[in-house]
C-alpha cells in the first residue's frame, strides 16, 4: 500500500512538470502593424521611395517602369486637369507602388511638392486618375520662458523651436525693443502654437499667442488682437491696450550690432582725424537688407565719396532719415515706401572700413541722435475694443507672468 502511494505521488509530479513546461513554451504572436501611407497599405505593393534627380521628368520616371511612349502620352493627357507634370521639381520626393507579382507593374505614382501635400496618379484602371491630398495638421500649444543665455535665435534653437520665430518676434517688437540691446539674463516668455503633419512631423510655428521681454529693466508685453473682426487683421498690443506699432522702427537692420554712435567728436577710422559723427553705425554682413524705419517718399538717392551709395527718405514735414554705404540701392527718387520696406543692401562703399549702414536722422532739418529721441507712438484701444482685448488678454498675461515669476 505504501509502495502504491509513492508511485501515485511520482506520477502526479511528472504530470505537473509537463503542464508547467507546456505553459512556458506557449507564445503569443502579435499581428504585424500594417503600414499605411498616402491612403495605401504598403503590404499590398512593392514600394520604391526616391527623389527627383537632375534631368528627371514624369515621363522619364514612368518610362523606366516599362511604360511605352504612347502610354506615357495618354497618361499625361488623362491627368492634365488635375496634375501638371511640368511642375515636378528637382530633389522632391516621390513614391512608386508596383504590383506584388512577377510583372512588377507600376500601379501608383505619388509626388510630394512640399511637406504638407502630395499628388496621387493612380494607374490601376484603364484610364489614369490624379488627385491632390493635404496631410492632416495638428496644432500643439507650447510655452517657453526663462532668461536669455545667448542671442534670441540661439535661445529658441536650444528650445527646439524654428529660428524663423525669432524673425516674427523681432517684427512684432520692432517698434518697442532694440534687440541689439537685449542682455544675457534678461527674462522672456513666449506662448505659441506649432504645426505637426500627421501628428508627428514638425512643420514650424503657426501663431504667436503672447510674449514678453525684459528690456532696459522693464517688461514689454505683446498680445495679438483683431480690432476689426471683419478684416481679420491682427495687430499686437501691450498689457494696457496700447499698440506696439509706432511711427518709427527702432533700427533699420535686424540682428546687428552698433559699432559707432552719434557723437560730436570721434576719431574717423579712414580719415584718421577727429570729427563729429552724426549718425549711428550698424555692422552687418554685405548684402543684409536695409529697411526704411518709417513710411515716406524717397527724397534722394546717389553716391558721394564720403557716403557711398545712399538713400534719404522724407517721412513728413518734421522727420527724415538717411542710410549710407549701401552695396546696392533698391529704390528710386520720388518713390513712395512703406515702413519696413527694403530700400537697399548693406555694403562698404564710400569712406568705410567694413560693411555697415550709417543711419542718420533729421528733425526739423537738424541732424539728431535717433537713439535719444522721444518719437511719436501709436494709438491705444478704447471703449468696447479695449474691453474685448482685456478679457482676451488677462488669462494669457497670467500664464506669461507665471513663466517669468513676475
């Protein structure tokens, strides 16, 4: 009896071990994820991704897929109302979807002119069809801030934000802040939205919702607002509802540095003598655009031995500005110009040791220091417009203030 009991125990142990081994060996196979691009399941095709090479055309590409000249001509005719094959450009990506059989026949041609859109030429039927599609775009809100540790462009780059946002910010604040004078340690805060194609591919900045910069010890805010809701035109205002757009821009060049200021006595680097310098010099690479700081009429253009190529703009009965040492003049005398319009390019013509623009300013016919003037400012919002603005602005300001610990 005892011997039989031992045998039963041994058999039970063997049976249990077999069950355990069976469980360990069981594998759960997950189904493979299907890759779908441009609305097609890639598993159904032989896929070729390539870019347009020099000398390539739509015809030459599909001819290489064993499609004859006559058939190419017919395809071009059939799709011409939806896709102009001549718009194909060098270095743009395209995809070929070929049959997954011995023929390897071309079934679909996909061309991407930009990151956002693509054209599909479907050759699976007897008559080719073409259509354009726009990839879905997702907007994501981003908030960044802190203290400037380097230039604005470098600061944004360190935050993985496109540097083009720096140009947009400079334009918004161009009447209020001289970005050459921002210092390391100055605080800033930005709220903006970014575009993502298909929810994952970064496509740049969509809108600047709000911003502030510390400038000369003061906080300067910028909030977008549509005063005229019918026109949809957006202007930027500070936290008091005062427009940031003033009569004059702070500087004629973006992202440069001051190398010489307005002074009654300066040692001239070319003439090697002490004399007055009645302007402000901004150094920049040759070819950098020079903008007129206010709207007006071109009063004079030309060349002199001292000034080199120059442009002078009359803004009204009180103010005029002049821009010297240009490598190229882009306007003519008597031409009306708008604020911020490019009127020439930086150079070193005339008496100059290197590429820069000498910016000169007249008030009532007398040359004055533009950096020390109290220039005309813009208007403030009033009435219902201001009430709407305050309601829209206040929550954004609270967010900005929390970024900068204001």
